[in-house]
C-alpha cells in the first residue's frame, strides 16, 4: 500500500502575510484560498512537489502556536542557485553548509515571518531524476476558489 504525505499544516499568525511570503518570496504556487463562516485557509505547493502546505484557521492550526513548526525540509537540485533565488526575493537565508560532500549533504535554511523554519537540502540527482516528472505535474484547483 502506498502512503503519500500530501499536506503539512503550518501555524501562522497572519494569513495574508503568510500567503505573500510563501507565494511571492519563496515561490510556492497558491492552489486555493478558501474562506467561509467556519474557516479561512490557503493551500500552497512548492513547484515539483507532491506535498503542499496549508496556512489559516483550521482547528489543527489554531492548536499550534504560530512559528512553532521547525525542521520542514525542501529538496532542490542546486542549493546555491535556490539560495540565490530566495535571497533575490528578499528571503533571509543561512549560509550554505556542507555536512557531507556526497550528494544530499549540502543544506541552507530560512524561516517564515512567524519563525517556522525550513531546511533546504541539495540532491543534485533530482535534476535528472525528479520524484514527479514534469509531464505528470499539474496544480489542483489552479485559479479555482473553493
């Protein structure tokens, strides 16, 4: 049986600021921004990922303190280029760290405005062998208000 991780809930204090940060600065795609009388949530997905984040006012989010999620990890084919892209968009990033010279051993980090922290790992093999091939990529709900 396959088990897929598809959503991680990220606790934030300001939904609009979180959407702006993750969409405009980090470059995640905004899949949907949904509001009704019970909640207001947004789902954002890193390009090439099968897993999204959800920010907003779901009960699980309200149970966590904004900024309390640490150790989320993204993987890129080129950490230096990814770091330069984020810095160019105004994201404060740590310096590159080479923990192990083999593929998978280079990292840097950043945090969102609330302090939720992310590690970015370089796995150069992803350039030739992405987990989700480009032809299989599509964004759920693109341009759709739910």
